[in-house]
């Protein structure tokens, strides 16, 4: 009867770096889309284009041409780089945008603290105070000879690298020939005013997040910490896409390295400003990350990491002069990277083994670091077995219809109480989407309520099970309640993503146990590390079958063990020797060569 | 009676890098000036501005505006950089110009060969062939582990620097897992195809000239040599003006380093092309130079070298990764610089001590390396005494009216035969100017002929003693004979310059003898090193009093001993230890602190 109106087109908007995706109707501005998605864009002028607080950068796709308001507010070079005002730009295709941190009102939650094992203080860099006589016609020794001969009273014949030597004459004269010299073995790595504290830096380069810790090398105390997003996200969300970027784009590898180093230099700035520490006081850094992050940070080729059989260039520990990397510390500072175990078990997992002292446990203990790749180690009778499984990005909120990273507004807990859904969001704000721990709770809860069968199919009757686009979904947060004009739901596909993730993790655990002739019940402790692992509900994880059914007190959620391990390695030479030893001893199990892996994995998919 | 005509203005033209200066009348083109000065500028079109073969760069002063011919022949960027056609540009003030080597028809004579003492082959870099199994799912070792475990069968646990590690995966795969690995101690510094020869590079960085030698590390044979001008000349002729440039100009130090490295990279290119050697085959370089050249090459500050008490930043030997310097060798290659002895006795003199084995002589031997600074060492009874004297640039042709460097057309020999002047020029071409050995001969000859008194004043009657600008001069080559419309003469001021130079050198020699309680006649040998020292007539040098009167067979002219020493150090680890020992043992005598120096110097000025 009525005229046929063509259905309005819908575009998909990806908000980076927070990882939120939403579909909007043609004609919505990016600001509308952000508000619908619950992304907290600053918008001081209320969206009329007369401030630039909602500035963001168009990375992929097409928007309407810049308005005259945008031409007023944005510089020529910003416009050229793709910056837009979210309140003015209207998508004309699927788009991906990058939100600068200053345009976000609530920064994403970053996990930067990990539990630290007690570590005896034995740092690679130590102080030596010198009181020199200035040069004169009667004493014509070179600056270095003068310094060296004074140090030799206390230490072995010292050496100096060229970058530190360049800074030496100005410093000795500025400090009037009295100085605190920092020595790394026999090498002069810093020349500072007397009574300056020697500091070190521990860095965990995650695929998604960066965590940095400023540590007093003389006391071992962490005096400041700072986190940020890994800026490489703009060039690929996961390890595979970054390796591909590095290999296929001109200077791709260099770009990824430079962006990362820039972000780390900003973190160092932040740490220094907070603590009134000078960059020159930072005399060493320990950097951990998965093998791909390790290689991209160091500038090593990653081609062979992206092709079978996926071997690293270097598994041994590396020492790189900070100046070679462009990392702005003391000119003599070195960066230490612990050994990688395999192509997909990196220095970050080595740092976890160090932080947890897994190698010296006399119990049977398993350590699990959950991420897009999940690394698992099993300590038993002095053996260390280790594997990596592709658990996918579902726990980071990716591939989940209303998934998002653990940022403000994410549903992080969900419970059925007397059959009613109870939600808890990060920051206590109205729900915007679901992060990893929330979806895990949801699936566990739905299983408990009998709303899912063992294959992951929605079943039973519940007013929250509704039809959407012809499929059944479970409504976690109806639009009417969350204020975003949009239901937040769990779909059958979401449940399947969780099944794939938990199935892979559980298969990895079971194969390690099998290799050691053990059963799950033999495990005396299971250590859960990593951001996601810290926030999950263990009961939910057991309920979905990700973990074996063991008493709750056998599980330990320890936070960022990689960061903690980096800090340990910063203040202990001894632990660096241990890391080398572990590298030589660990039994790496390559799951893809196990003929039974596929079978075990398929079995573990079910609930 | 006649009208007063204003005398035409005259401008002084400095031709660099060959160091020739001439005065011309207003209105002369730069090409006219070059031809008058005997500078062999290429001029294919005959000076009508239709080729660009006489292209040069205006460095200081003002010329006429570029003509339409120049605008046709030179690019915009060349014009902006000050390039001009010599046949078109007319000086409007005193000017200094830089002649690119392609615009010179006869390159300057460079001295690149020095006598080599027999040195046992014991290079820092040695070869180790490996035959590896490729990675597979059953053998997932990293590239480095694979390589390392194969090398460990023959050598201690090897390490790798980050730059070499970056190149490792491509090379191992390109060479199909068979490779010749170059090891420097336990460090992998090169990965080459099997059967490749390991090469090294010895470089002597002179203030004026660069000499480079490509050496086969497995046989010790020098397979090629190449020389060039030091491009830093454009920023200051001598050490002092370069130190001043480094300290006063923005990024002055970096500019001097970059220009030098660029020139060295060109030399390396030349050496490689001549011998079909790849850069990757060059696994180590040894670089020697005076302390200022050493510091400018390394990028070390030179401020304290230009201010009393003139101390170096580093006197110890230095090892610098070639990649840090921008020197294009194997990515793992190191550059070794031997120790400096003092602010004005550099690593080049150390190399001379090594090449001559002066430290192990059981005779009483003196070694003299003559240059703008002259370094002198005396070996006696196991002692090594050493000093430096400011002999000035007269022997390089500077501060001499018709002086020039030892390039084509320079008078290099002069004799009175039956009262007649006989000249010999470099290349046998008509005389253009006088170089150091020529002026020394001229002064000695004039003394023999009774034309100079002991103070250096022209005396006696000779048709060649003529008046010029109201002063008496000695005409070496009349305009009528040399075809340049200009007499080549020796002035009273020229003679004084030679007196200052020879007085300083002789005073230094005498003070060292005095320190050792010796007289000149006790010297069993005098070794004369360096470019100038190779070409001088010893009799002339004795006649002017630069050297003591000793039998001719006690003098040895050995050529570029610094270069020879660099080659020795390239193939012998043992000699590097010796150099360190010498640095600790040599007795450096600072002449300026000697109260009797001025008196001895004044006495030695006379003939």
C-alpha cells in the first residue's frame, strides 16, 4: 500500500585504539556513532564544530568532505593526515578511526601491576663515586684516563662506549670533576652528579598495551608506573597482521619500530616528570614481549615468524645499546631482552617463569598467560614443559558482536541472581559493551541457567532470549536500560568464539599434562597471569571448561607477571643467568606437530 | 701632468682543496685566475660557458651574478649551493672556491704507501665455516641458536650484535644454510658465502689527505689502496680552524664527521670495485689520525682539544661499531682506533711507533713525523720519549707566497748547478708554484750560494735577486720561462716561514735528546715519516739546520708510517696489546711547560 522506501544503508564504524565496533545508519556523524557505542569522546562545544575536542583520525574508509568548521579548527597538516572533527564527519562507507587519547574522556583501563616475588638486590648497574683533579699542563691525562684510573681503585679496568664518551667531557666539567659513575660490569654507562639515585626501567610490550615501571636500582623499589596503548595497533590489531604489515609495506618494519619507540619515550617522559627523575639517571632497561613484539622492538626481521615453521631470529638474550634503538635514557644505557623460548613463546613468558619462579617449584604447578596467544608452562619434578595455543582475540572483545576491550562502560561481571541478570561495568557507568571477563561470566551463567546446551546452542525459555535479525540472542542489557538505544546481546556466534578460545586453552593444558603423564587433578596450583586472567571469575572459567574442576584455592591470579619478571630481571644479574639456563632446559611442545591435538581440541570445544 | 687613473683593484683567489692562492685584477674570471695560478681546471668548451666541465663552488666572498649560460648549465639546487662555471664567474671580492675532483684534470699527488715491517698474522677476525640443517617443525631452534650451536663445536660461546642479527635470517636462507662466519673474539661480525675471503680496511685520516688500504686478513696482503683529499679542508685548512668550526657552527662537529665518513665510504667503494670485493667482506677497520682527526672521526667533542691544557677525551684505544659511524662495511664490523698519546700526539703517531717497532729498538733512534704538527719520538735504553711541535703549514705550501701542495706543476726539487737554477716539477709540467720539498731545496741552495745570511736576509749579487713591490725576492721561475705571465719567487717572508718550521722541529729534537742526556751525534738512526718527509732532500734539510749534521746513511725516509702501522694493527691482535702498553709507558714531554723551550727555539731559527 505504502510506497516502497529503500532501506537506509548501514555502515560499520571501528573505534581504535579501544576496539569498539558499531553499525550506524547512513547520515550519522562519527560523534553520534561514538555516543551510540558508548565511546566517551570529549565534546566540549556539544557537537557544533567550534572546538576541536572531538578530534580523531580517519584510518580507513570514506567520510563526507571536511566542513568549513573543520577547516577553521584543524591545521592544514592535520587535515592532510586525515584528522576530522567527529561531530562534523559523516561516514560514507565502513570506516575505522583512531581516537587520540586527549579526545577520550575516560582512558582505557590498563593493567600495569603484577605481583612481585622477593628478589635479592643484585643489579647489573652499580654506582662508583669519583673525585678527580682537573687537567693542567702538569697533568695532561685524557678525560677517560683520569676517570678510569680513579675507578680502577675500586673496580676492574673500566671501558666506555662511544656514545657515553661523547657526553663525558661536558659532564665532568659541569659537575666540576666530582661525579657518580654508573658501571655495568666494567663499562661506564652513566656519569651523574654526586648523590644521584641510579634508576632502571622495566617495560612490558604487549600486543595491545604497554606497561612501564621506573625502578630505583639501589633499593629495588618501583617508584612510578605508567601504561599506554601500543601504537602499532593502528597497523594491525594482532601479531599476524603486524608481521604482514612489516613484510609487505615499504619500511613497514621500521615504521612499527619507530612508532613503538616513540610511545615508549613518551612513557619515559611521564615517569620522569612524575618523579623528578632525569632521563640520564635511567641506566638500564629490561624489555619483555612476545617474540613478535621482541623482534619488532629490536628491529629484527619478522618474515620467518610469519611462515612455517615460525622460528625466531634470536632466542638468546640480547643486549642492545639504548641509543641504537632511539630510546632516550643515559647515553651509555643498555637494553636487556631476556631469551625467547619459541616463535610463539616469547621473552614475556620467560619473564613470567622468572617472576613466578616456576622453575624452582617442588609442587606440580601450571602457569597460564591468557591472550590472543595463550602460553602455558607446566613445572613437574624439575622439568619445565611449555606450549602456545591460538586462543584468539575473543577475550579482548574482538569477534564478539558487542565486544570491547576492558575500558570504561564494559560489562566486566555478570551474574544471575534469582534468575535476574546483574551487571557490573568498569567505572560503574551504563553498559556500552562486553569485555572478556563479562562474556565468560555470561556464558557460564547461561549454562547454569540451562539456557545453553553442550554445543553452545541457545535453548530453554527466558524473556531475555529474543529474536534479532532472525536469530535468537540473549539480551544482556536492553536498550531501554542502558540508554544507548541499542540492546547489548550475546549471540550464538559469540558463544562459539568463546568455545574456540577456551577449547584451545584447555587442549594446551591437557596436552602438557599428558606429556608429563599427569591428570588435571594432580595439579597443586594453577597460576593465571595477564590482564584478562586477573579479572576473570575462576568459577565461570571452570564452568565453561576452560580450566579443570579444582578447588578454588589452587588458582592464583597474579596480574602482569611479565612486567613483574622484567622488574626482577632489572635488579638481578643472577636471574638473567637463570633465564639463559631455562632457555636451554625448557621442553617446548609444538602443538601443530601433535597428531592428537585436533582431536583433543574438538572434544574441549563442548561444554 | 697626466690624469690620475685609479689603480685597478686586485682580489685574492683561494683554490681549494689544492691550497693554491693567487691575486688577480678586477675583471678576471675564475678560469683566468686558475690558468694564471696553473690550476688545471678542465675546460672542454674553451671557456665559453657551453659545457659544465669547469664547475666549482664559491665558498667565501662575492662573484658577479650567474650568467644566462650558467643558468642553462647548472641546476637550481647547484646554483643555490653556490656552484658556478669558472669561465663565467668574475670575483667582486677576495674569494675562496672549492674545485670538485671531476673539474681537475690532474689529481693531486697523494702518498699512500708506507714501508711495512714484517708482522706475524694474528688478525682479530677469523673464519669459521658452518653447514646447518634448515629449520623444520621438528627442529624449531632460532636462527642464532642454530648458528651458535654449530660454531660452538669450534669456538667459545658466540655472541651477536643487533645489526648483524638483523641481517642474519636473510643471509642464512640466501646461502642455503651453508656459510662462512667471521668471528671477532666470540662475536659474529660477518656471515658470508662459503669460500669468501675475509678482508680488513686500514685508514689513515690525515688533516689534508686520506689514505686507505684493503687488506686480505687471511694472507696479510694489501690487495688495493686508494687516496683522497680530506673533505673537511673546506671547513678549515688546519686542525685549529676545524676545531673552531666544530665548536662554533651549529652541528659543526656532526658536519665534519659526516663529510669525512662520506669520503671514506667513497674510498671503500673504489677499493671494492677495483678488487671485486663486497662491502660485506670487510669485517674490521683500523683508523688512525692525529688526536683531532681521531675525535672528529669518532664524533667525540673537540672543545677541550682547542683550549689549554689541550687534553683528549679518550686516550685509550676505542672499538666502535661501524654502523654507529655510518661506515658501510659488514653490518657486524667494528672499527678499532689505537690509543692517542696526548692532545697533539695522536693515534697516527702510535701507529708510526708500531710500524717502526721503535719501542723494541736496541739502538738510539729518533722518529720524526713532519706535518703542520710534527711529532717526534726518541727510543733509548727501553725508554720512549715523545713530544709535539707546532711546525706550521709552510711545508704544505701555506703562508708561502707561491706555495702550493704537492700537486701537478709544483716545484718539488731545486738545485744550483754551476750557479744556474735547475727545477723539477711534479708531473714534469711547467712550474705553477712551490711545494714543501722545493722551498727547502731553494733555501738550502741560496745558503750554499751565499745568497742568504744566517738571519735569512737575502744578500750578495745574483741576477735572480730582483725587486718586487719594493722588496728583494729570489726569482725561481721567471714568467717568461714558466708561461704563466707571473714570476715564481722566494721572498724574505717565505724564508722566515721555513725558519720557524725548521726551528720548531729542531728544538723539539734537541729537547728530547737533552731529556735523555744525549747529543745529536749519539743518534744511530733518524726515521723520517710522512708525505713531506718522504720527498725532502736530506742534505737540504741538514743544510738549513732542520736535522743535525749526521752521515746520510743514518737517515731513513719510510713514507706513510701511520698507514703502515694501521695495516699492522689490522692483522695483529698482539700489536694492539703492545699499543696499550706503549700508551702507559711513553714519556710525553709538553714543550710549552719547558722553561728553556723558547730559548732553544730562538737559537734554532738561525741558519
